[in-house]
């Protein structure tokens, strides 16, 4: 198989992120050995998976002479917070379009967005992409060069980062002589999963990759991930490589909807905190871990198998959900 030709990237993240064994959680659940890949420790304003994506996105922005980043997300968007931090670190302006009405409590990621100097715009029922385009036009009138980043940083640049992250993981597994049977993680805008699935094919990961959807039905998310993985393969010089048959999504844990915390998320967050001293977030990793815990309990994974939970970060959002977690 061809090897990827990676574009330029900036050094932003603290890499490689640690690979740790979750011994107490494994014993408590009585199932497989559970490991965790700590992308919550990437280091950019509390870290998260978007920091890897921003290494490529910012390199592309700077190469084009851009000086203002514009992106979109939910009110407690981890992607928006990391984008604001990356912009501050490199002396760029930053505008964030947050879905919903203005006047949300200034806590969690919204607090950090403001501390990082980002300009916040609320959609208030308007199409977010139209607001982004309007901000970009205003920036151009001011003589600036805006760079638009899609939801979650999920384009070929963002997905590229997780192809490279799979190379990092495979090197760590080889160093520890460790074979992983399953990789499990939260999946939403599709960039992380597209990169991991493509990277698994490129770097010969023999296990299974499973995305736990936090908002889309399985068919929709599979379509998004498959299309992005194919486009990323072309972007990296891998020809028409298709990994659609390796895209697996579980949508059994959507609960009451996006960013709605129920008992499964609450239990997962408390269990991992109290057994491992690791914090999960209410929207993404809490839901994905809740799914993993349930799958272990009904026997989808068995003793003797090894499961890697890829922690994509997001813990800065915890204070905004305090009333739902305790």
C-alpha cells in the first residue's frame, strides 16, 4: 500500500499523548483489559482531539496568508475553544459562531472562549454557515484575510491529523508489545473517525474500530465518515483507497439527544473519575464511555480481549453541566 504524503503542520500539540492502562475500571467491569489514549492531554487550553486537527488547519491558514480564524460549534464547543486558543497562540483574530441564543451562562468553554479573546456570535435561529460567510465578508472589508474552519475541524486537513495519530499509536503499541482488539471513541462531525479508520488501513491495525455516535444516526454518520475518509486518502496521495467497509458506528447511546446528560453518562463520568482519576466530558467522551461500559456488561467484549478507549478531551465543559452530574 502507498504511504501518505503529509502536508505541512505546526507543532501545537503535546505529542505523543500517553497510552495508559485502566486497571481499576477493567476489574470493576470484569470484562476486557481497557486502555486509554489520552488526547485530553494535547495541551492547548485544556487539550482535546481538535488540537491535532489544528496543527494542519493553522499551517494551511498561515500558508495562505490568513490572519483571522472563523469556525462554528455548539455553545460548549471544545473545537471552538481550541480554535480560539490556537488563534491566540499565533497572533490571529478569531470569530466563533455558536448555535443557539445569546445570554448563555459564561461558564465552561464559553468562559474560556472569552478569556482567549474570541469574538462570539450566536446563530439565534439563522443558518450558521451564512453567519460565517457574513463575518468573513466583514473581515475582508477590514483588510483582513479570514480562514473558515468547518464544524469540528472535520475536513481533509483535520482528518489527516488522525491518520498520523494512528501511526503514533501503532508505534506505542509496538514499543509495549501490545495488541489491541478494539478502538472505541466518540464520533460526531466525522473527522476523527475518518482519520482513525484510514490510518488503521495505512498502518495495518488488525483490530476493529468503533465510533460511538453522540448525535447522528448510524447510517448518516457512516456516510459522512466514509466520504471524508475517501477524500482524505486522495488528499494524502493514496489514490482511490476506500475504507467504507471498515467504518462502524453504534448509535444505541444517543439518549435524550446531543448534550443531554442522562444516567448512563453520569454513571460513566463518575465511575472513571472515581476509579481512574480521569475526567470525561458530558457530551462526547462521557457518552462514548457509557456505551463502552454497557457493551462490556452485555458481553460484546470478553475477558482476554484488549480495548482502547480514545479519550478525545472536552473536560473544560464539565462546570456547565454541574447540575446534571451530581
